[in-house]
C-alpha cells in the first residue's frame, strides 16, 4: 500500500534534543543555524542561514545503500583547509546569532524602561 513513517523530536533542553524514528534514535546538539546529529548512520553536521532554506549538510561514518559513483581521494591539505573553513563558518554564525539575540534583548529592555 505504501510506506509508513514515524518521527518524533523530544526537546530535552535548549540546544539538545532526542530524535525517535523507525530507523532508531539519534541525538541532536546545537541550535537553529548550526547543529550536529549523532545517530546509527554516523555523524551529520548541518550549517545554514535560518529562515532562508540555505544550508549545508555533511555526513561522516557509515553509509548505507548503493552508489554508482566512486569516491575520488581528497588531498589531506585540502581536506584540512575545508574543515577549518567550515569550523570558522560555524563559529561565525553562532557569534552572529548571539550578537543579534543580545541586540534584540537590549532593544526590548530599553522599550520597557522608557515606558
């Protein structure tokens, strides 16, 4: 008839959630814009710009299924450079989100004290 799906996310506290599905549980750490998911298929890193639909996801660990293409070996220096750039991007996005949150909080506290 068709495939049935099951998925449920339980928020433990801000920045940590447990995901339950038919394929098994996983753990997500992070916030909107940058998070890491640990599951039975490996580790998934996701970085994006919230509200835009623009994101980048990479997966390490086990891969399931068949792929017709063959992996081309990556130069270790290029791999290291790419990982550093991704890390800097994640830190930059987190810093930007923290700054925006602080500015929004500061602006709302001025509105309360002015009235």
